[in-house]
């Protein structure tokens, strides 16, 4: 099952594995390959 994420800036959709990068502090970075919009330190729930 593919999960897609919609960019809040350009509204293009991409697979979640292509746009999220894990950080060592349990947070992730979102980067849109279309418009290069980036959002850092997105908190995730551990567990």
C-alpha cells in the first residue's frame, strides 16, 4: 500500500518514502521534490 503526502505549498503529491527523512532525535524533515519546500523538526510519536 502506497501512502502519499500532499505538499502544503504546491499541493503536489509524492510517496511518503520520497519526501520524509528521519533525524536522530525522532523527528523528520519533509522536502518536496517539486517545489523544494522544506519543513524541519516535524515531531513524531515514538512507540
